[in-house]
């Protein structure tokens, strides 16, 4: 998985990681993005964050840019 993430990070893009619960996705990504500057991460499992971007998707786009 680390090799795939390094290859993906070689060019700017949006990456979505999904999978079964409690398999280490969040831990993997937090460790991985710690070494990337700049890196932007959004925790869409946090309902406040999710609702904020659902209500105003243009805010999300502006933050990414």
C-alpha cells in the first residue's frame, strides 16, 4: 500500500481511500501525509465537517485551491 500511495502522491490529485472498518486506513493516511507538504485532508466522518461541505461545496473547492 505504501508504494501505491507514493506513486499516487507523485502528481497533484484527489485520492479517496475506502475499505472495511478498523483496518488502519486513517492511521495509514495520517502517517503518509505527514511527509507531504502541502497536504490537505478532510475528515468527512466528522458530521460537522461533512454537513459544512454538503451545504457549501464551493468552500471545499476554495480550500483545496
